[in-house]
C-alpha cells in the first residue's frame, strides 16, 4: 500500500533522540527551549510555545484568547474535528463559515456576509480560526482587515502549513493573527511523534500559554500575588494542564526542522509532477493563488461527475483496493453526529458538502518515489476507466 502521507526519519533524527536518552533531562530541559527558539526564528515570530500536540495547542490558544461559556468562535467545516473541538473544550459556542470552491479554505465572501448578519443580531464571533487547508494559507490580509473592523481575534490553524509562505513571508509569523498553531503528528510536514507549537508576537499571550501548558504554574516572582515563601515556592495562577513536549520529542523536532525546507521543496516537486501527469484527466486539480507557496501537506483532486463515468465512491474504493492509500480530508465537521446533536441538524454548508462528495487526497510525502507516483497515476487512470 502506498499511503497518502508518511514521515521521513534519517540517522541524524535518530541520533538526536538517542543523545537525549543519555542526557540528564527527558523532559523540561534545554532542548525544548532550543526547539522553540528555532521554530520562532524559522517563522519569524517573536515567541514559540511547544505543547504535546496541536489539539492541546488549539485548546490553550482558545483559552488564552478568553474563550469560555457564552463566547463565540468560527472556523470552516473543512477541517479535522480537533479545530472546533478545541473551542468546545472551553465551553464557548462554535459556528462554521463555508469554504471557497477553489482553495477549499474559509471563504472571505462568505465570512463578510456572515459578519454583517451576526452584527445585526449581536452575535459577532470573539475568535476566528482559519485553517490553512492542505498547506495553502488563507487570505490572511483580508481576515486581518475584517478582524479590526469587527473586533475578533485570530488563531491560524496551520497544522498543515509549516514551511508554507504567504506574500513571500513564512506562515507562523503572525503578521495578521494573534496566534498560529502547527502540528507535528507523523503525517504532517515535520514530526515529533506527537507534538505542536504555537507562535505569537504578543508577550502577554506567550507568558499565559507557558503557564497554561504546565498546570497554570509560575516560578516568576514578578507574576506572583505576594513575595515567594522561599526558594521552593511557585504559584498556580490559572487552571492549566500538563500539555508539555518531552526533550525526546523536541530533539526529533529540532532535527526535523533542519530538513523542513528540503521536505517542502520535494512536496512541491511531487505536486507539480501530478499537475503535469493528470492535466488531461477528468478531475479538478489543486489551484494556488499567486502570493501562495504551499507546503503541500495534501494533494487533493476532485472527481468531476459530469466528465467521469465512475462515481467518486467507486473511484475511491477502487484505488484503495489496488494499493493506493488515498484518504478524504475532510468529512464536514458539522455533519458529524456529535455536531448534529449540538444543533447543526438543519444547517448546510453547501461548498463543503459538495467538496466532500468529490475529493480524494493522493499520496504526497518526502520519500514518495517517482516510480510510486507513476503507479498512483496509472492506477487512477484505470480506476477512472480511461
Ligand atoms: C492534524 C490536525 C490537527 C490536530 O493535530 P494533532 O497534533 O494531531 O493534535 C488540528 N487541525 C488540523 C487541521 C489538523 O490537520
């Protein structure tokens, strides 16, 4: 089976983890800090906070921006459930904004429309979570403009997008957002096994996030409500969590970060090669706008039901049967039974639903060989009955 995504681990990655195993610290040591500095520097952000996974990153990001009962956050339905779940963890309400038909990212037109309606009934969102689907940045400049006009804060879900660029600047620089979240799950661009990072330029949020990932505890006397009782003293200021990354994970991340540009260049090569090989197929290929450099976490094609005799479902299951580990990203979140039970029963987001009825994620990862890619293309040709 050729999977849709896969990590790449080399000897240097392995040795960096072994070094940590022989050292004094397995967690809360110097490598975590080194990794955070390296991510911040790569992204051109002032601060980076590492956590145990991107779901945890999204959770404490939502808390840091004040989400709680009676607050409102919006995201797009074309995402992994973790994005909207993280809002619900805080007790806040979630709603969705439909996607654009070309990028499959949150639609700015739709967002504008929804903001006008929400303002009229006094239900404007407090936080927006744009998802950089497949590694392609959302239109952050426009989102930033609207955030100022309507007074909401922004968390970028860049789980797919480390190494991507927007207006020729790195995703994660937070020029147009308050916080930006990356995932280091093995299927993403770089991996720490499990792991995530939040970048920000805001010192207040940085300090709060550092506490929230570690029980709400501080050892900084300046932040305490009174003089420390002694050298042992710490204070818990908020209800935090144990969301820390280990030294082992950070060492792997630091080593992987050195390979990030190489990973993304290769993913772009594979995407360009697919574009070429599939250009006469009756499928819609990914489209990028000019100011975007995608990290190509995913390469998604859409089956054109008007041009193709086979149904989407048939093509998908045929590909799987013939050893191509295709996937579908994503089942629109509002259609999940849990979200239906929250009141999305009578709600429709037509672009997301249309997308879901046609999308297939083809294999794309650093170690995918040209010969394997050829096999994917040949098999797809057969499955489409061409
Ligand atoms: C993978 C992913 C997450 C969750 O990441 P984890 O590190 O697995 O918690 C959140 N949002 C999106 C869009 C993702 O793809």
